[in-house]
C-alpha cells in the first residue's frame, strides 16, 4: 500500500508541475502575446495623425515636399486642394473620407489626446496613416496591489495608407505600445467581457 500511495502522490506532484507551465495565475511574455493576438485592439493599433487642412502656405521652403505629397493625394482622388490667394485649403473626397476621422467622438476611439485637441477647434483634420499588429511582447510587469499587469509590446506596420508620409520619423519608441491586463479569480484577462 505504501508503494501505491507514493506512486499516487508522485503522479499528482508531476501532473501539478507539468500543468504549472500553463498556470492561469502566471503571466509571461509568451502568454501575453497569445492573449493580445486573440483580442487585437483595432483602434489602439491604428495610427492616426493630424493633417493640416486650412490655410496651408506652400511657399515656404520646408513646405515644398509637403506640397508634392498633397498633390499626390489629390491625384489619387483622396482630397481636393482649393487655392485662395496664396493659401490652400483641403477637403476630403468620398474616397478620402474612408481614411479621414471627422468627429471628436470617432477620434476618441483612436487617441483621446488628439480628440481633446479636435474639440478645442484645431484647424487640423485627422487621418489613418497605418495599421499595426503586435509582433513581440518585450516585458511584462505585474502590479499585484492593483490586480493588473502592464506589457510593453513591439509593433510592426502591416498596412500603410496614402497618408503614411505624415508619420515623418517613425521611431523605435513609437513602434511600442503598453497594454494592460487584469487579474481575475480565473486568471489573467485582456479581452473585455462580452
């Protein structure tokens, strides 16, 4: 009987050790990446940038390249350029409106800070410049007293829109994003409950 008890105890311990690799209360880089892939943050992974829409003066030297980019957008049927005196104003065509963000409420889904600026009456409009996905989780830091964790993930651009030129200098820092996870009685969660 002692031999059977010993084997049973060892079996339980071995199974516990093996299943510990998939402990729902543990959060590592690999598990965080899997959770982020299961619930991609459509809005958080879409890059939105301001585009000057009113009173554009292309006569200045630093605006010559920008003028070429705006003219390319016009030739693609995304915007129309209207000249008033020496200044220009842009309007989005129907095709361009698919990438333009018209209201502060819509912009808030993508970037709360930019939505605040839009509500204050900025002369800029906002457009989608690229879409990204998480390629790697670099670090996970748990905050036990708040039952949460933050993961820093590396992003990669999966789609560039014709407005991508507005992302002048895509730095390594801008290709990282923080994601928050919450710890529940069932383990770590990222997706919002349905």
